[in-house]
C-alpha cells in the first residue's frame, strides 16, 4: 500500500491591506523623524534673552561661521540642515548690520532676515587699528547702510565740513567698533570718530610721562601711529615707543619701514627695495630727521598711551624674530646678531 505524502503548505503572503499598512507605518516613521530633524534645526525658536535682542553681523561674516557658532554653543541641532537650507533656499550671503531678533522667531526666519540688509535696524562699523584714513573712507563709501554726504569730497573739504582744525586727516579718527542707526550720514559718523580720538589724545597727553621729545600732542599722535604700525602685540607697544623716543632724544633717525610705505602711496606693491629706502619723501624716516609731518595710520587708544609712556630700557634697536614679535637690543652688535637670527629663521621656513 503506497502512501501519498501531503504537499507542503505554501506560506500565505500577507494581504495587500497589511502590506500597505506596514509601508505607511514606515513612511510615517520617516516623516516623523524628518519633521523632528527639521524642527530641531530650522523651526526651533532662535535663542533670545528676553523679549528681543540685537544680533550683530560683521563685514565678511559668513553663514557657515554663523551656523557653526550656534552649533558650538548647543543652540541648534543638525547644522548641516541649516547649511543646506541656506545653499538651496537663500542663495545669498550675510549682510553686515545689527538686526532685531524677537522672541518666538525661528532659526529659519532669522537666517532669512539677515540675508537682506533692509532688515537691519543698526549698522555695525568696524574701524581697525592701523588702517589708514583712505581705507576708512573707502569702507564708508561701500557701506549701503551709510548715507553718503561727504565721503566723496576731497580730504580738505571733508575736514572743512567736519570743522576739524587740521590740514591732514590721517590719525584723527578713533579705531573701534561702532553701532549707528541705519542710514546714518558719513558726516556724523566721522565727527563721532574724531571726537572720540581727540578725547583719548587729550586724556593721554594730560597724564603723559615727563621729558618726552614731542613739541605738542599732535607729534605724540604721529608717534602713536608709527607704534601702531610696527607691532600688533600689546606687550610690545611701550618697548617700541621706548626705542623711537630714545632715538629722537639722541638725534638718531627713526628708520621705520611703515613711514616709507606710507610715503610711497600707491607706488607700494607689497615690497620695499633698497632704492625705496634711499628715495626721499616727507615720510621716509631713513632720509629725514625726526618725525614725519603727519600720522601714518589711525592709532588705537593703547598705542596713544604707549606713545606717552615709553619703557625705561636702553634699547634703541629692534627686529622681527620671524616667529612673531620682535627682538630688542641696546647696541648695534646685539642688533646685528638678532638680524642674523631672523634671517636664519626665514631661510628655515623656505
């Protein structure tokens, strides 16, 4: 008697309704995850202290830096989503200015707002120590939030419009970060910077050290501008001042490259040749005695204070180290040795 083996039962596939339900659940989960990511990045409230606060965007700031800054402070999640949103939806750059961020605004709304300079409530103007008056004027001319009344005028007419009793504008304006109302005139901005600089100069002059080789506070301002251009280190300001003050007292020429560069004007292309050092100009301190006729840049308050308070060492020379900062020397032998050390450092870096 033969036995017939029963055929194996086929597994029943789930009905179409159950398949669709599973797919919908997966899609719903993905959608929920996407919504969660978008909320944590784009639609989350921008962190505001109080009902509103001002957000300052500087010249040259970028969306990438802005977003990275928020991420480092744990104020946003998924910064890559914000960067993708900016790239594909905003198609623009940050616009310098000061913006009012109100409580309840989303990060997306803030990002949209700071792409349009018309939304700015105030204008942030950065005047960097050591820049020239020409650079300051060019900065104001390019600023769309500044009303341009006098910046297009010749320098003599600008000084006349500002009622400034000097023949040359260099050095007369304070380097700092300022906030002005949107649409403020360049005339009012420059007048404010001038008033600030004169107040700093007057205060420093009143408290100056004794026996300084300056005829008046304007000569001190000239010295401050040279000090400002010679070093970017606050710790060296009084040392540089001391070198130049002692040179003036001893009748030595200042022999400082920044004055040569200033005297070259537009002829300067980034390098100084020996011929440049020998070519006389009113500012070439390799060929003239004493100070140049005017400042060569806009000195900051610290440089002005240093001009009034030189150090008490015997140093009359200094040279760059090649690794940041300068080496100061009291005699030519030590200075020549420092120069050779500097040249060795330069050769090692090539």
